[in-house]
């Protein structure tokens, strides 16, 4: 037949058009569609993995020191994004997700940037490695800021505290669970092993917090009373008293 | 009455001009130009003076050279007889001569040996004028001879250009064969009728066709057909029109060509009075249709501006022959009208081609382009000419073509012969193809892209533009006021061709025709339908004006028309080449209609073979066609 | 009074306003139905009006390479020619200009818009336009042969052994003897005419000249704003003129004598013809190549028309 | 009144001109998908135009390669007023994954003002429709501004 579509054309004339009435009836995207990025700053641990894996470099972050911590802002630039979903896959905390919202258009480019901010308090101690480390290097490899150096040969583990952003990624990656943020032990007067139990410190203490018993060779301090004036340390003849972490 | 001397003086003036140019025009450019202008102006004025007595009052002028009037009913002297038909062609001739003369003053200034040019030009003019005014067949032959040889000289005039000598040679060979045939025909007639006067021949030959007069008819028909360059005698025309200077090409197509047509009309309508025979009608219409078709298809294949125009000349003569060959008043009117219009628009187009050559130095369609910005006035003239020849209303080509269609189709329905219906179809199709090939020229020469080599082209001088403007104006005027043209020019001319008795009587004495049994064919004025172009033109203007007002009214804001400032480098006004800075056109002007040509490959291959460029072949065509015409005449004309 | 009537005829009915409105309506319907045939919703019927008005509001750029006068004048000349053509064609019973229409005049008036398009496109100096005008011209050569055969066949049928090119006479003949489409010998001519209409108007598959996907709308490439609007309007008006010409040539017998009713019938006829010969063909075919188009018209369509001419000549 | 009608029509009949500046063809396909029966933008009068001279909305896709930059700019220059520029997908706005390449000139903001940016890689047809519709509103506003 010369015109194979003539039957179809006439039939179409009397059937309903297959057009979706789109703006009037909103359409939901099919499952699995990767649309506008949602970022939950509360969940985010600021590990920066998303930034590292983003191929078009669409994700940026800003730091700003504020009172009580650090203000961390993440920008997801939708006009630069390929919507590959890698950030979503790599986010340990599921803070980055791609929604099914496909209506991404704007007059201003700024409207197409998804941002999230949170304030991170300065809390943790420094990253420390306890005994039991096997120097596997996983922590170093996963560190977004390359702050950790591990040398298997010399069995050394070190961290550059200036670089560390305390994201905690290394801790979660550590197979032996030996990494931790050491809590800064509370400081107080402690007595070393050279003590001769002379009792000078107790005499000097302005608040009477120190008790020395020469008979039983015991030295104790009432932490509640201590004001950490340091007079006892100055008075100690053996120079064995010092300020130090309390166990 | 003094004006009876005017025709002879007009012819003499032109010949005298030629003579004086030889004597005095050698050294001084001014003398040459003044002589040529004076001669052509005088001829023009003298012939125009005859409009009143001949065309308006309907008088026929006869003039016996040396007062050798007929003795005992036999014309022994050379007689000039100016009837309305001759007058019509004489007007065409003197007008063309004048225009060409004005044009050539500036146009030819870069050539050398201009005294020869002027001599040949004036002799050519004189011979054509003599041809259309004479009432003597042998004198006619003499004029044809002068015409042929001066044409040869002019065709080969620019012999520094390739092909011009070749063109002259072809013209010489083919033209000579044609002239010889005419001479044979004249000789046979003289042997039979013992007279050379047309009027007398007409009265003697009325109704008496013997084998020998038939032979004379066939030979003279062929001879004159060669002079009007209908297919298959067109071959020298294409070359000669191309190589001759444009002012001469214009003369060739405007009047030399017409002289042949005039001869044929004179031959079949008056001398033999054979147009009431359907076989003669068929012969002429077949020739006409073949001519118009071959001419236009060949034109579509051309790469040279002037050569293309040359083939169109051939094609348009086909229209004239077709219409004139119908033998009806309407047909003859249409034919004459188209002949006249052809002179106007084809002359105009040749002048435009000359202007392009003058300004740009070439007429090769592949090397030209975009000249409308450089030569806007020439462009307008060319467009008018192109629309006229393509038959777009309201130009004159439309009016005459419209008459041609009507005439041919009227013939078809009244005779019931379907051949004429297909002739009408062919005429319309040829008209469209004409339009196509002029679109091609428009695109290739005036619009399209301007090649870098033509950046410095200037508009041609005003003296060259003057004839172009005059002819453009006439193209429009004759198209719009065609009923006036019909009334004052065409109807008298056609009437003269169809009513011979007045012609015979004026020449041979009152009552001579009746004695010889010549009766007038009743002539109806050509029928023009109710379509009145003037009214439509007015309406056209109303609509146009209203529309312009509406457009202007609606856009008083920034959305109005913005065109480029003269020295703008702004990309906004640049041509869009899909984002490229510039891009050459991949379809050059001459190959524009490949969609059409692809389907006609076979035909064009055959035509290529036929137009071999060998003069031997061309001479063979002429002889073969002459033989065929003879066979046809002996077989069917009775 | 007489001049007022002529002015009315030219500007309102059946001239300018009527033919413009009809053209926009027909092309709106064409687009809508075409969309429905392709299972789409399609634009609103008045979409061509929106397009027209919008283009009026756009800036008109005259390219540097163009000849300003020719470039801007071409669309208006085409428009005026179409208005005159429309005024010449009888609207079934109603004839604005009594006895003035002539088939040959129509034939040539119908070429003017195409020539205007060609000259306008050509003057823009664009190489794409160059290709476009070449195609437009070949298209014109293609359909002109069948068209004149059709005209001659109709003229012979109506006129008998007298010359008859007058549309008025054709209309009168049909009112007396019934529509010409009922005549067997003219059936091929009517079929040929139906195929000529889309080429004359330039709708797919015969829109090679303005193929927007390959040669960027050909002659129209450099046009913008109001001149473009006029060219688009011209195309729409051609839709009406060609369908009206068809009904004048072949369906004249449907006239009732009541002008209002006749106009209504004419409008309906035009819509029906548009749907048959433009929309349906558009929906089921793809664009032809130019050489195929020429071949198609000079063999199939011209064959049909010539057959009709011969049949009429033989007296069927 | 005519001017009001023209401004209204401006919204109802936007013609698109599509410029591909080195796009991977993903966005182009989605734009064409909008013309299919399923989405059918012709409902709103959208039409693909062949020439920038006819365009009301210029749709740019692709990261603007160095080769295509000049061509894009030349094309944009030739669009008659009023018109809108709409970018399709991430590439023209940022260069997307090609960002930083020696042969990529994105973002487009460096050369011209973008009226509507449609994000996505590739854009979803619905987003294109919504974005283009937004552009038509801008068109109308631009036309109204011209009236004053």
C-alpha cells in the first residue's frame, strides 16, 4: 500500500489523544528517577565524601567560625549536577538524597542551588589511636582531608590535628576499633611517684583540700575543694606535684 | 503630399550616416557619435511622422522609386509601400535603433575601431528599415543580404573575445544559405509571374498554386525562417547574440529577428495569402511550438547571461510564429503584440546584460552575484524586463501571452484539433520555464551573494540607463494600456495583413484587386475579455496602500523595521549561515534547477549532441529542414 | 456607490478580510486536525491568528546583504496579488466582479505570490534561500503543467466549440447543468486538481521549498517580524483560494442562490477540501525530494489531467 | 488594544530555535520528545523554527565548546527582539562534567543573559514544558515593556 498510515491516521481522529495534560495534571516521576537533591544538614557528618566523588564538582562547602563552633554550609549546584547519584550512594549517613522532583528551572541560577547549613560545636578531643592498631591504613585512605599518616614499615600512626576536621570517618572505618576521639581528661593536681609524704602541700593548701598521711603513705585530694591555685605545686620539695589529667 | 517621401528619406538617412561615418568619423569620437545619433533620430522622427497618416487615418503610402509607376498593369520599378503592418515593424525598428544608438555611446567607449562599428550598425539599421518598408521582393532580398553581412561583421566585432569570429562565421554560413534560398524563391516567382512587386504578386498568386510557386513558397519560407532563427535554424543566433556587443544583441533580437518574422508574415499573409489553409497553419504552429520549447529548455541549461537571453529570444519568436501562424485575427494580433513586446523586454534585458558586462566585466552567471546592492537601478530595470518576459501581470508580456493562449485555444476549440490544445499547454509551460530561467538569472546576477571580486562595481552611467528606463516604462505602459496599443497599433497592422485588397489597389491602381479576384477576409477586432488591467492595477494599489498603513500603524514601537546602518559591522544584520561567519553558496547560479534537470537528463543529452558547435552540422540542419518543408508543402498545401 | 461596493468587495468580502480570516481558519483547522490524526491534542484553532499577531509584534530585521525595497516589498506584492485573486474567484453563487474572472489571468495571478516569495528570498542573499527558491521554482514548474491541462479541460467542457475561459460562464454552466465533478471525463482532472492544491499551497509532502529541517525554511530564512507574518498569511490565504478555486471549477452546482447560505456552503466545502487534500496527505506522507516531486507531477498528475483533456475532447 | 493582543499572542505562539553547542544529544532528544504526541507542546503554540530570525525562544544545549561559541553568539545576535534565551540541562550553565576543559567555554552567563535555566541531566520533558512556559511569560513581559 502506498500510504501505510492512512488507516491509523483516520482511526486516531476518532480516538482519544495520547497527550498527557501535563501542567494541569502533575505527573509523578517513575520510581528510580533522580531529581532535585535533598540535603539534610542534621544528618551530615561533614565527611566531604560527596564532594570527593562528585564528577562535575557540583558540591561545595564553606566553613565559618562562629561562637560555639563552626558553621558548615554545603552547596549542591543543580545547574552543574549530572544527577548520577554517586553522592547519595557514598553518603554514609544518608544525608544526601536525590528526590523525584524534576521541575528544576529558574530565572536565576541561584535558585537552582540547594544549600544546607549546620553549626558544629567544638567538642571532641583529639583523634587518638589506642593500642591494638594494626597499621592497616584504612583510616588514612578514608580521610577526606588526608590528615592521617600511617607507615606500616615503621609501624607509626600520626595525625595532623590542624588538618583533621573530626568527621569521624576513620573511626567508623577502623577494623580494630582502636581509633577514638580522646576526651580531654579533666585537669587537676596529681602527685607523682617521688612523693615523700612530707605534707608541705597540705599545709600550703589554702582550702584544705589535700590530705597526707605519712603512716599509711597515702596522698589524696578532694577535687571538690581544689581551686587549682597551684600553691601546692610550688611548695613541693620533690617537684613531684603537677597539673595533669585526672584518671 | 510631402510625407510620402519620408520612408525613403528615413532609409537613405541611415545609409548616408554610414557613408558619412566612413568619410568623417575616422578621427573624431564626437563626429561619429553625432552622425550616428543624428541619423537614427532623423529616421525615428520621420517614421513617427507617418503614424498620423498611416496608423490613424488608415492611409497606405506607395512610393515608386524614380517614379517608375506600373505600365500596363505591370510593376516595373522598385516600389516602397507602407501599409500598417510595415509601419508597425518600421516603428519597432527605428525605436530599437535609437535606443541602441544612445546606449552604445557609453557602452562602446572601451572598444576600438568604433568607426567600423557605427558604419555597420547604421547599415544594418538601414537595411532592416528598408526591408520592412519595401514593396518589392527582390529589394527585400537585397536588404536581407545587407542585413546578413553587416550582422556577420557586428557579431564578430569584438574579435578579441573568444568565439566571436566563430560566431560570425556560423552566422555567415547559415545566413548565406537562407539568403540563397530566398533568392531562389524570388527567382522562381519572377519566372512565373513576371513581376517582383508584392502587391502584384499577391493578386496574381491568389488561389493559383502550381508546383513551381509551391517550390518558391517552400524556399522563401525556409529562407525567411532562417532569418527569424526559428528551430532548427536558431544555431547561429545563440552564438552571435552572445559575442556581439549588447547594444547589437539588442538590435539583433529587437529588429533583425523581427525582420525575419515580418518577412514570414508578409509571405504567408500577403504574397501567397496562404493563411486560410490549415496545413500552412499547422506548419507554422508546429515550428512555433518546437521553437519555443527548444529555446526555453536550452536557455535553462546556459551558464552565460547573454547566451541565455539569446535562447530566450529564440523561444519568444516561437510564440510569435505560433500565434501568427493561426491565421486568425486574434492570433495575428497576439503575434504582433508579442513581437513588439519582445522587442521591448528583450531589448531591455540585453541592455541590462550589457550594463552588467560594462560594470562587472563578465556575463558568466557562475562568477556574478549580489549586484542589486551595487547596481540597484539596473536591477529594477532587469526585474521589470524579467517579469515582462515571464508574463507576470501587469507587465506587457502577460497581455500578449494571454492573447496568445486565447488565440491558440480558440483555434483548438473551433477547429476541434487537439494538437492546438496541447500547443496551448506547451505555451503555458514554456512561459513558466521562462520565469524559471529568469529567476535563475536574478539569483545568479543581482541577488545571491556578492563575490569578493565584485566589491568595487559601480552603477553604469546615466546615458546607458536612459534607454533602459525608457524601455522599462514602455514595458509597463503597454502592459497596462494594452487596449490602447491594440486600438492604435495592433488592430491596424493585423487588419492590413488580413485585408490585402487595399494594399494591392493602392499600389497597382483602384480596382486591380477586385479584378484579380481578391476578396477581403472579414476581420473582427481581436476580442479582449472583460479583464481590465487598469482597474486591477488601481485595486492592487489600494490594497497595497491599505496594507502599508496597517503595518505602519501597528508598529510605532521598537519592533519597527530596523535595517543596517551603512557601515554597520553589527552581526545582527549579517546573513545567517547557520552561525558560520560566511559560507559560499554550494549551488551556483547556473545549476539552480537541478531538481528539474535531473528528470530531463536524457533530453539535455540529446540537445547537447544536437548543438555540437560544428557549422557543418548546422548547415545540414538547415538543408534538411528545407527539404522537409518542401516535402510538407508539396504533400499537404493545396 | 459603485466605488464603495468595489472597495467593500476588495477590503471586506470576498477580498482582504474574508480571505484572510478564512485562510487563518483553514490553517488553524488544518493544524488541529493534523494533530488529532497524529494522536495529539494540537494547538487551538485560532493559533494561526496568534502566530500572525505575534510576528507583527516582532522586530523586522533587514539583512545587510538584502536589497531593502525588494526585501520588504515582496511579501506585500504577494499579498495584494492574493487579495485580487480571491476577489476574482466566485463564492459559489456570489460573484463580486461580474464576468471578470478569467482562467489564464488566475493562473498568472497565482504565480505572483510564489514569485514574490522567490524574489524576496533571493534578495536576502542567503545561500539557503538560494536553494529554497530553486526548489520553489521547480515546484511551480511541476504543478503548472497539470494545472493548465485541468483549466483547458474545464474550459472545453463548458465552452464546447467556443472559447470560454470565464469563471462566471463556468459557474453559470454548472448552475444550469449540475456540478462538473459529476462529469466522468472531468473526474481525473478533479483528482489532479486535488493533488495540485497541496503543491500550490506548499504543505507537506510538497513543502520541499520551505523544508525547515534541511534548508531552514528556504526563502523565508532571513525574514522576521511583519514581512514574515505576511508571508505566513499568504500561505494560509492560498489554502482558501485554491480550495475555493476547486469548488468554483468542479462544485459550482451546489449554489443555492441565497448568498448567505452559499457562503456558508463555500466555507464548509473549503474546510472539507482542506482536510481531504492537505491535512490527510500531510499526516500520512513524508517530504519528497525535489526531483521526485517534479517527476510525480509531470507523470502521474499531469497524466491524469491530460487524460481528462483528451476525454473531454472526445466528447465524454 | 492591538498592542495588548500582540502581547498576549507573544505568549501564545512562541517559536523555538534550538542551538546545540556540543551537547551529548541527551537534552536535544528530550526537547524533541516534547513535540511527540505524548507531550505535544504544540498545545501551547510552541513550534520549532528553522531560522533564528523566526525565533522567540532560543534554546541552548551543550557546554559551549570553543568552536561553537562564536557560532552561538552570531546566532543569538540575529534573533529579533523580543526574545528569550533558555538553557537546557547543566552543560550550558556550568560545563557539567566537561568543566575545566580547554575547549569548553561554559558557563553561558559570561556571554549573554539567560532568562530561564532548566536543570537536569538530562532534562525531563515535563521540566522543559514548564520551563518554556515560564519563558513565554517573560516574553510577554518583554513585549509589554516595549510598548511603553
